C-alpha cells in the first residue's frame, strides 16, 4: 500500500484508478462500505483503488472555533483505511488556498488531468470544492462530460440511526460506548505517543502511560477498562480520563495503567480502545484513598476485560 502526499506531485502513476474522497473521520461503517465498494470495483476492473483524504480537517482551517473534535488522528485514520485493502492513500494538505479551488476545477485538474481516474466511488453526502459546492450530482455531471464513472454509496443505517461522523461523536461524548461501537464497527479509541506526565501514578505504585487528548472526541471523564495496542501486541489496562481532581489539576489527560506489563513506554505510539466505563471521575481525600480506589478499579477492569471480546 502506497502512502502519498499532495495531489500536484503524484502524476499518473496508477492503473486506470478508481478513487474515493472524503475526510473519513472515524472510518465508521458508512466509510467502510464506501471503501469496500471502491476496492471491489477497482480490482474487478483490474484498476488501482485509491483513497484521497485531507489533513488537517477542513473545518480546523476554515472555522477553527467550530471545528469538530476528531474521532481519530490522521495516522489512525490512514491505518484503518489501509486495512480495508486500498492500493494507495493520498493525504492532501488542506490549506486556505486549496479551499478556494472550485468543485469543477478540483475534479478536472486533479482527478481527471492529474490522476486519470476511470471511476469515482463516494458517499451520498460527499462535499468538496470552494464553499463545499461539489456533491455527488456534481461528480455525475462531470463524469458524463469527462468520461469517468460514478458510484454513490449509502445512506447506511445501524439500529435505525444514519451512520455519520457526527452520530459517532454524539455517541462517544454521551458515553454510549456500545452505540459508538455499533456505528464504528470497532471500539472508540485514542492514539498517540506516550509523553512524560507528573509521574504520580508511579509514585502511587501504579505507573501510567500518558497520552495527550487535545482536539479529540472523548467520552465523559472517568475510569475505563481499556485495551491498548503497542508494538503489534494488545495489553489489558485501566485508564483515567479527566482532570485528576484529587491533585487539583486543570489539564485534561488520559492516563493508562497496563495490567501485568513491565516496560518503558515513553515515546512509543499506543492506541487505547475504550471498552467499558467503570465509574465517573472522583475526588478522594488523599493518596491512600486514591490508591485503594485504583486497586478496586484494576480488579474490576480485569474482570470486565476477561469477560468481553472486542467485536462489533
């Protein structure tokens, strides 16, 4: 699988490509259906399956005060897309200048002249181009004019809910992890590199891996049973998400204690799946009470994780 950047630098390196485009935040079940259709269509025709996505999120560039919190960071998004069998992923840097390109010019300049697309597969709510004026109908019109086919996928519903990134964010922020799982097809997660914290967990006898959570879609503050993936292995764990009120701190963070693990995690990339909320965040009268609560949390997390399997 090729990972490429910047449409202008790529040229016609693909075999009669079939292409999809979108932000694909979360790579939820709707996105998965689009990507599977893309791969099937491309490989049946002997073509390359190419996914085009954008970073940063367009709203973060054009309206940062209203930008949605991301379900997945860009690297996790790429990993989920790649797992569905595409031949190449193009990550296009989204800038104010790029946002000024009209929908028609975007298609003619980049997709037709640049990549030579033969087929475009998109979701029914796709939008692109200046002021998001491009949509599925725009692609169908330009496909007729420029000689490429268009397949439109969706809508996709799960439990009578229209699958969308907004619906996933609502489920996560509302603490409905089971609904988020059904909409995503995988557990909601946070990924990042482990950074140094205040080392309070180690001082209490429960060393933790600290992950930055700024800008990400998060469940309510509290303690969670989690699964953590690192170095091609999966570890069981318990995590605290929040402000650590016992110590009167003010920066939200995610601290993960891995069960039965002894190793150096600093600088490693870890993806943490939220399996089940054990309790809300609480303020304790002191370190001793906190240590006793953590011990109970670990025992309950172990029970929950050993009794469950990560399936949709």
